[in-house]
C-alpha cells in the first residue's frame, strides 16, 4: 500500500531491479540567492515511468533542467547511467519534450523529426542503438500521412506528437517531459496519455514526466515523485499500484480515485 | 401536354462559389474604379479650370508623352534600375553581415550600433553631394547612396530576426549539443527570414529613391536626371511621365521581393 512509503520521506529510494537511470545526490540549484532545489536525493529506476508533482515553485521543471544539463548544480551530484549530465548529453542518452512543442516552423513534420540526426554529424555523435526511422516514428505517434505538413497546419496535439517522435529518434534511454500536454484540451490529453503509455511499453525507456494534473500523474506514473516548495525538496515517493496495461476506464475505479485523493491531501501539506 | 419546364435545382455549392467569385471581382474592381475616377476628376478639373500645362498637365497629355517619349524614358530607366538593384544588393548584404556579427558579439554591437544610428540620422539629401564629391559623377556614388538608404532598416530587422529564436528552441539546441554554426544555419537564420523580408520590402522601394537622389546631384542619364531636366524646362508632362516611370520601378522591385518572400517564407 501507499502508506508504506511514508517513512521514506526525504530519503533516497533504492530499487533492487532495473538499475539506476538517474541519481541525484544532495543536488542543489540556486538562482542568485534563491534556492530552487535544496539538497535533493533521488534515484530514478531504469525502465520506470515517473511522474513529478508538486506545488508551483517547487522546482519540478528546474529538476528536469538540472538532469538534462540545461542548468548546473550549485552543489551535489547528478549522474545519468553512471555518466555526468554533460557526458550523457553528448552521448544523446536522454531527450527532452517541452511544454510547447518547440518545432521549427519552417520544417515539415518529418524534417522536424529528422533534426536530431542532422545535428552533430560532423562531431560523430554516435547513437549506440542506431537511430530509429523517422517515418516509422511518425506512424507510431499516429501521424502517418502528415509527414509533409508544416507545424502551423497541425493541431496542438499533433505538434506535441511530432515533438515526441523527434525526442524518440535517437532512442534515448531516458525521456524527460516538461508538462508536455499542459496546453491541450482534456480529450486530446487523455488520448495522448494512452499513446504515451504505448510508446513507453514499446520502447522500454525511462520516463520522467512533470505535470500539474494529479489525475494525469496517477494515470501515467508507476511512481509519483512529490516535491515540496520553498525550497524545492523531496516530499514523498508514492508507488501507484494499479493494474497494467492502464486503460481509460481505470479513471473511474475507486482505487484510482483513492490515489488522487491521497495525493491531493499530500499536496496540501507541501 | 407538352410543357417543357426548366426546373432550376438550387445548388448551394455553386451559389457559394458564384458568391466567392463576385467577392473576388469586387475586391479588384473597387480600387481600380476608384483610381480611374480620380484620374477622370483630374482630367475634368484641368480642362474645366483651364490650368496651364506647365503647372499641371492633364492625364491624357501625360499618357501621350509617355508613349511619344518612351524610348527616352527607357534610356533613362536602365541606369536607375541598375543603380537601384546594385544599391539594394550591396546595402542589404552589408546589413545582413553586420547583423550576424552583432548577434555573435555584444562588443561589436556596442561599438558600432551607435555609429550605424548616427549615419542613419544624416539626411540622405545632405550626404548625397558629399558622396558624389568623393566618389565622382559615375555610377558608384549612386549605388552607395542607394545602399546607404537600404542599410539601416535591414540591420535593425535582421538583428531582431536572428534573436527571435524561442528560448525553448535554444534549449533544444543545447540538449542536442548543437554547435554555434549549426544553431546559426538551422535555427537563427531561418527564424530571421520573415523579419528580413519585411526589411527587404522597405528597401525595395527606398533603394530607387536613393538612386534618384544620387542622380539629382550629378548625372547625365537616369530618371533622377530626367526629373531635374524636365523640371527646369517646365516640361510637366515629361516630369509626370518620369515620376510614373520611377514609381513603376519601385513597384517592380517590391513585387519581385514579395514574390521571393512567398516562395521562401511558407510558414
């Protein structure tokens, strides 16, 4: 049950199987005199789906930016598959999906997916498992036939799916997603949630998914990482033990509602 | 009874199409009709009030001169055309290159942007004689004047355009470990194109003004020289015909840039 994790508050959670995808050891991030993340200890188990919840200003996005080498740690250590964040970035170990799709508007859907393969060719950035076929990826995210569409010709949900396909093209072992469906309507969001779970099962990648929706966090996550604000710290990691594979009707079950209620109460104490 | 009836079945699609066609015809017809009416009013006014030709010629007189003097007009058109196009190319190219250095070096921008602003504040009519004195009465001075007038709008727009890449796109570049040149060619430069074309549309018409101003100061041939010549000889129909020729050149340049923009900026 979820209460069993209560005692683990603030302590690193070690998981026996799967190995570690990312490890944060007493990692801190400061912006000037403001401490966004304060001595955060966290271990992300490889192959799992993590959702990250917390009140605004708790450093959810900052944590993803720290892991993805966009911002440096002021103190502590961050490692990804045993490498530093910079080494992992250069080896394309992880990919990032932004809240707005961040597609290049002059490139077609297919050309946007191919972008990561065009960059760094001279420096021989090599992808150990080899790149995936961009056309197949667009098919995987349900955009077959729209390869040549420009971003402005696609809906918000479609643009985000192109961004996901682009993130998957280098076969990342870790996928970082910063509120990717935050700007979409609820129906599109629910559909993309299901699609994302399919992709996760198909690719076996580790996913760190930041959201501000409790139900999205419960529906997607095997584990929900709850952060607290001022300064950003780990509040609790909650295991979501719901039947797999998850389907839409799961949202109507009492277990689902109980997890949501539990997280809502927890969020209020953050 | 052999009554033949033609039953017209209402076809909403055809009706909508016909309406769209009517709408299209109207959007073209209204401005054309307005212009024609104004020209007619001008003709009637000049004739009705007996305005002397050297003060304001009737449109019919201008049209007649345009046809009669067409070889002369064309003879003066080509030098201005060449100067405008050369000035357009030189001025914009310089502006683009300088914008690129500004975006890559804050020091360069701090050092040279105030100078660019200062040069821009000098009235083109004041700097034209200076340039003709330095560069002589040949084509060079006119090209430089046309280039100078194109330079500033493009510089300002291009700097903005190159900086218009969204922060998330730059984060994406960082996550992909893109090099500076990859960011420039794949992200900054394409992002700047809509801004560049806004500037090019401005300079398409101002480059013609620059060339003509240069010709005023000292030239034997060119639309600017013809304007001065016609003015001093009180040959108003020729003056008006030359003015139309000049604006025709501007429209041509503008149309070419717009055409290029439609083909290149498709997003």
